[in-house]
C-alpha cells in the first residue's frame, strides 16, 4: 500500500494527495507479515463515489494463489482509529492458527452468553409478575378486599 515512512504522526502521500497516519502504514505491514496474501487498501477522498465507499473507505483484501481476490473486511475511519482492534479481530478469527473447533466454540460461547442474558431477563420479569400476583392475592399492604392498579379496580 504505502512505502514511505515519516517521523511525524502523519505522513503526506503525494500519490493520494492527502495525509496518511503512520499506524495505517504499520497495519499494512502487519497484515503482510501475518499473511503475505493480505493487503490494506484505501480509497482516497477524491475517488469515493458510493455511500459505502464514504462510510468504509478501507478494506483488507486477500489475493490467494490460484484464486480470485476477495475482500476480507471493509473498515470505517472509526475502526481505523483503533487498528489494534482490527488486528485482534483477524487473530481471533484465524482458523489456521486456532483451529476451526476453537473459533466455533468461541462463537457458540458468545451465542450462549446472549441466550443466558435473555433468559435471565425473562426470569426477572417472571419473578416480578409472580410477586405482583402474590401482592394482589393478599390484598396489598393494607389487606383490603379491593385492589386498584393503573386506574382499574380489582376484587379478590
């Protein structure tokens, strides 16, 4: 992607006609080191024509041997402000290094955690309903024969 490195926090790239951050250059180098068929590409501001390109001008592209190149992931400017998260995402999803079983287990664990959170929410809601029902059945705090809730009057 970029070949020049500078000393400041940003480097002017004359080919693009804009400043590029050094950590973007480092991400491109890390991607090459991680997998030599990966590359980081950028659509300059002047060349962005679609809304998708405006929102996500960065992309990680894989060009495997004997196969057509494909986009691994599109990246927004916000995601590129924290490139370590992008690299962590690549490391987490690397089936070759972690094995398909581990990646699948991590995905299943995340899904199970989501389900557990939903079940806990339902359990709390059910407990509230049971508690309210018991409160109504006993006549409330004042042990009255009638009970008013949300403007409706109930008899027990």
